[in-house]
C-alpha cells in the first residue's frame, strides 16, 4: 500500500492520543528478571499501518489498525506482508486491540465503548459487544479474554459472552504498572506492551505480579522512527513453533525474536 506522507500522518496523529501524555516512571525491581533479544528473522510490514493489535494463526498475521477514518482489521501473509483480506471500520471508530477466539476475531475500539466480533474466515461482522471506559489491548487463553484499558488493571471477560468477570491489578512488587497496551498470551503469561516505551511486561494472569521485563531498545533503528507515535506496539505468538513476533505503529518490519536473559552487574 502507498505510504501516507509524513506531514499528513503528523496531523492525523495529533488528533488522537496526546503526543506527550503524562508517563509513569516504572522502576524495575532489583530482583525482577530482565530479558533482551536476538533477531531471528525480519518480515515486511505496511508502513501506513497504525498497529493496535496483532495475532498469529496458521501462517498468517491478523492485525487491527487505528486512527479515525483509517481503522481496519486485516489478514496479512507473514512472509510477504501482503494484505489478503481486510474490513474497514466506520470513520467514527478508532480501532484498537484484537484477539482470536476459536473461529472468531474480536476487536476493540478506543473510546466508543463498543467491540466487534467477526468470522475469522471471511471477516463477516457477527455481532457487537459493549464495555465501559476505553479499550486498548486484547488477548486470550481460549477460555477467558484479557483486556487492557491503559491503566494498571486488566479486565477478565468470559470468552463466550464477553461479559466482565473480574479485574486484577498489575504490579512490579508494590508498584502499579500502568499504560498497559497491546497484549499477547505466551506460554501461560500475558505479555504487555507499555505504551511509549521499549519494554514489554511479563505478567502472571493469576496474580497480576510481574514475572519479568523484556527490553526491546534498539530493535528498530531510530532512522525509521520519524513520527512520535511510531512506537513499539504489536505482539503475536506462534504456539506450535514457539515463535515470538513484535512490531510497532508505522514500522517497516515485523521481527521474529528470541529472548535472552539480561545479566546485571
């Protein structure tokens, strides 16, 4: 797809979340495990895609994109980045996180308090669901759906009814971890992008405790991060081949990475 000129992107971005939202400084516990990364493989990514949600199944990435008037749901061929199928959201909706539940795709919107359920095979809209407040990220363990809203809380929804069952707070020791964004369920843990940072939190879905931090600083060269909102956001996992994929908003690449424990002095 043709890349939107940078000036146009700038004006679009300034109409969404504040460019310099107040940030919480997340202090890493001295005992908290940290991980860095090694790049295994690099795949192409549409640089006009304002990535809000990412999921993987059977050789394809499913991607939810944001911005009013540009929000969509896409099926993308991993190896080539080719968009094979897509559906656009109405211009009143700012698309957010997605997840795959059985043969359905779930997609949130930012401030509209409405989510969408699509048929995975043809992207036919099956129904909508509602929630209070903002929608940011989604993931699932197959039985429950986990939803972030930009705070330090994660909501737990019934995978069938999508009604909220409970919530839990995410914390590093005694310190709440907020700005939780895109989510992915990885080998019994929830991986969460922390908005406007290069870090991914590894969270216990049972307790909300952090069990590790992943530092992805340096993953994308600064030359490609010309827009202030071109931030890390997008995690997908292949549970069959144990592959972890990450990308960001307006990034030119999807990276398959392996995690490496970071040794502290």
